[in-house]
C-alpha cells in the first residue's frame, strides 16, 4: 500500500473529506482516514460533547454515524474517486459487529485498508474495552483478519500500562499496521456550576497536550514490534510530524489541528519537504525511526 | 456556500460599554455573499488556554468597505485579547459558516435579541430593508448602561427595549415586554438570538400564540465546518450540526 506522502488525516477529525474541498485539493493528501463506521446507525452522545482544555480538547462524540449500509450506499460512491488513499475506521460494540462492518468494507474496491478502532473511549460498550486487554485485542483482530483480506490497521488506545504489550497482542492477531495513539481518557469540570463540562463526564483528550505521551508510545512500539506505524497525537505542524517519524512512524495522522486550521495538512506537507531539503535528506522514509540516541 | 480561511485586517475596534465592543474587519479579497445568521470562526492568539477558534455571529457586512463586523462580549481570555486589537492588526477567520435566517420579502416580522445575542439582528435588519421589509426589534439588556446602538437599529425598524432592572425600556425579560405579550400576536414570524433560556422562552411563547419562530443556536463547537460533530442539537431529523444545518433552526423542528 502506497501513500504519496506521509501526511494523512485522523478519523473523526476530517468527516468524509468533503467539508475540506473548499480549502484545498484533497489529492494533495497522503490519505484520509474517514469517520468511524459501525454496524448500524448511532446517534452518538448527548450535547455537550466537547470542552476546551489547556493545549487541547476533550470530546465525547460517541461514534455518531449512520451505519455501514449507509456508508456503502451513500458515502462510498462520493469518496471512491478521491485522488488519495481512503481508509475506513471500523468500530463496534461486539466482535460480531466489527466483523460485519469489516466484511462489508472488504467488498469496496476503492478502499485498500481499514483501521480497526479498538480504542474509542466514548462508547459504553466495546470501543476501548477491546483495546486495553491484550487477549481481547488479539481476539477481535484475529476475527476481523479472517474476513478482511486487504491491509488491516489497528488503532491502539494509550489508556494502558504497557503499550508494547498491546502492540504485540494485535500483531499476534494478524494486524499489518499499527495506528497510535487514540485519545487519552480525561475529564473537565466547571468549578462555577460544580458540574462536569461534557455530558458523559469523561471523554477523550486530544491536541498538543498529549503529544509527548504519543511520541513516547510510538518510540516504544517501534522498538518492540516490526510493523509499520501510523503515528498521531497532537500534531499541529511539520516539526511535530517529523518528530513522530523520527520516533518510528512511517505515516502520520493530523487530527485536532484540522479544527483550528482547515489548511493545516498542505502546510505540513510543504513543511516536511522544506525540512528534507534543509537537511539534505532524499525522501521522507529516510527519517523513519532515525532518532539519534546516544 | 464556499468557505474561506483568511487573514482579515482590523479597521476598527469600538467599545460599546464595559463588556461589549465591535470589531470591524476588512477582508483581503472581495467578500463573498454573506447571509444574516451566518458566523465566523476566529483564531485568537492560540495560547494554551485559547486553543480552539471562537465562533461569532456576523453583526454587519459593508460590501463597499469590504468589511464585516463582530459584536463581542468580553468573557474570557480570547475575547479579552480581541478587545485589545488595534487597527492594522491581523485576525484569521474561517467564514462564512452555517445557514441563515429565512429572509421573507413580505410580512410583519419581530427580531428578538438579548445581550450579545443581538449581534446578527443588525445585519438581518439591513438585508430585510433591502428586500422592502421593515421589521420590529425587541432588544433585551441587563441594564441601561448596556443598551447600545438603538439609533442604528432604529434605521431598520421600530425598536422596543427591555432591561432586567427596568433602568431603560420595560422592566424584566423580553418575554414580559408588552409587544410580545399581545394576543393575538400581530407578527407572521419571530427571529430570535440570545441566551439559551431566552430562546426557549421566546420559542414557547411564539408556539403558544401560533407564530412561526426561528432561533440561532450558540452551541459549543470545535471546528465550525461540520467535521467534529460536537455542536449537535436534537431535531426531528436526529442529531443535526449547529454549524452546518444551523445555527438557525425553525423551533418547531427542535427537540431541545
């Protein structure tokens, strides 16, 4: 599977891409990880779903989407001719649901990979529950591996003690690529009202606040498992993206930054090229895991 | 409508009272058509505590000067920073966002606003006048020292005032003002923007009197262009995005 450049957009932060067509040509992107798809319609969580926090934000959207049938019949036809890789984020509450969605997406010719989301912290059942226990992570990955014949990426949760152990668990289940990290479980309180800010009380923290944790985890997993890594967590600019690649990411995802600057991805692509020129490096892949540790 | 992300130049910063000011911003290219009720997402100085953009209703558009104005209430660090901007400073906007109020070209219309929520009604009045309609305004403020721009609103229609403390106009909430308490209510449609409790009260009152009502919601949002799904409101079509399907909704459709 080829990416024309290492800059892609994180699931849940870019819709189905169409909202950004006003701002730039989506063909500039390395890839688009589209909004999570589940077995059937989900309304998501109640409002309020987000809180601004220092250098980041907390969200609790809860996988709002219209389900895999709607995705295949109404959304896929609009995405299939995008001049970039489109990867579908697959979510569920049960192993059967993950398998059902993966089977359906497998039939779509223009989609060459899925990203298995076993790390969403904002749903009551499933989601992160699959991504914090190694045996369960192996089990769901294995079940999807049996029905999904193309590139299987698995998105890991950072809400674990040992990220390398989780990476090994999904590698054992047959994952081809690891995506890390999803959001960190967090909380925001309004002292004046003495109430939680978001309806679900806890939610997923994203933005630059989580970047050091994400970098550490990418570095640990890069050394522990020999699978390509898609790195994300608080990338706001080209320097952040380069740091993730130095730590071991082959491709990066830009998430929350898309909410602040709709033009951020083309700027990151240009910035990476400038960096490579400035350091006389032939190609972006030459910096993957090139961190100099004394 | 096509959206843009551009650096605007501050051409004016006018203090209205202790808590409110108007920023006039000039676009770097000719402004596209903008509709009343639409909003912008403002990038403040992007410090750790002002990480996300801030949404503001468009208060006025002057195509001749190529400017749009925002009516800002000082609330936190972001609005305080905006209040300190000087002519010549730059401010990055994503715009124009959201739908708009419906724009009837006939009928008797009442535009109800409260506090900084009056913001979109000035532009609405201007556009309605150009369509040949003179609306009435019912504006609510905390007290006389926050009442502002009455002369400007009066250019577009008759103005009724309410203040919480009765220091100017009628005492109490806008929903206690005689103009909206008439039965039958002599309006074809009400347009409302303000605090949540006020919009609920106006919507309820309008429904009780059988008058159509539109509100402009101000839900918390991250992006403003439809991808974060944080600003949703439940409607007869399920959860809809305030930033795309709104911010203006017919109240009969809302399940809020």
